[in-house]
């Protein structure tokens, strides 16, 4: 049950800590700073993901070809290469694309 509503936008959270982190979206505060470059983030998870830029760590590995990625999003996007899936199609001509960005360029 979500018991912690945001007083600005009404979005609710199950934990007060999640509400507190969400609150930074409204205040513009970016309390999570990278020790390596000083870049700041609203969410701690964004800082964690950013740190991979400095470490070069790519913890998500493709089971088909072994290529590694910094995020699960990038890994899942890459997997379309192996499956041949093209889930994004043009409403005008019907041509299909593996990636949303390719559809937008089209």
C-alpha cells in the first residue's frame, strides 16, 4: 500500500525514503555527487549508473555473443540483434525497426 503522497504532484510511495528522493525532482536539488567528476544527480540510482563511466565496468553480458553493457536497457536493446525482433513500426508506411530511435529518424 502506498502511504506517502507527494504534496506537490500527488504521486504516492510505499516508503518515506522514496518520497524524500522524489521530492528532489520538485526542489531541483541534486544531492548525489560523483567524487570523480563532480556531476550531480537527483537520484542515487542515477549516480550509481553514472559511476560506470569512470570505472569502465560493464556488468551486463549478452548470453549469445558475450558483449557487455553498462545497463540492462542497453543489453536488452542489443538482444534485438540476435532475435531479429523489430517492435517499432511506422504508422504511415508500416516499415519496422528494432529501435525506437531508428523509427524516429525514419
